[in-house]
């Protein structure tokens, strides 16, 4: 059981490091948000699952609540951050501006 927990913690740590490298190395704002929004919660889930195996039922329940809160709030938060970043700066990598066409209809 210790091997499984250690493997999950190492896997989560590697994913977390990759998310940080993605934030530093990727070119566009959207790619950076993608790196932060996808790899970080998956890394948390791996580490939380490994820790829940060690802590028992009460710890697992608390980690499950934290995981559900993270997954539900992260999607809304990332959407709002990307939308705000899109409105603030022009990105040379975008071909068409779908949000601008949407706002002209209103």
C-alpha cells in the first residue's frame, strides 16, 4: 500500500511541476491558463487520493469535499479569468475574435 501512495504522490508532484513549467514556458495567455487549469487539479487529485489512503475515512471525506470544491470552482474561475484576459489584451495568435462578434449582437 505504501508503494501505491508514494507513486501517486510522486506522480502528483511531477504534474504540479509540469504545470509550473507550462506557466513559465508557454507563449500565449490561453496556453498558460490551460496549463494551470488542467494539470494543477489533476495533481491535487492524485496527491489527495494518496493522502486519503493514509488518513482513513474521516480524512478521505474531507479531502473528497475539498476535491469537489476545487473542481467546481476551478472551471468557473478559469472561464472568468480567460474572458477577462481576452477583453484586456489583443492576442496576435487569435485568428477571429468570437467574443467581439458576440458582443456586437447585443
